[in-house]
C-alpha cells in the first residue's frame, strides 16, 4: 500500500511538471531561414522549463499538483502564457 501511494505521488508530481519541446513551423529566423529549433533549441527549452517550474513553485508552492479533473489555478495558466509561442509572450 505504501509503495502504491508513493507511485501515485510520483505520477502526480511528474504530470504537474511543464514540458517544453522543440518548435517547428515558425517564421524563418533571419538571416538563417531556420523554421525549427531542432538540434539547437534544447538549451533554450531546458532553460524555459527550469524558469517556468521555478515560477510555479514560487506562486503555487512546491506541493501543488495539477489535477486533471479540476481546472488549473489562474497563476498556472498565467505562467504558461508567458512561454507561449508568441512574440508578445514574456519568455517566448
């Protein structure tokens, strides 16, 4: 029973993490004409994930978990929007 509880806690913790992946299909980056960050974007995405996770810990605290049956808190959505694929997003 204890092991089941630990596994459930681990799953909840992992599904509450943000995961930013490579982007494709964006407007070309001049002068290179790249339309994907595959092969070079891993450091950028890793940095974004660490910053986003730190912001979630700051605003929602470390023990907060994303629960699929409930809408996420306003702050969670706000942090996600800061990282949207949009030139106007703070950490895009």
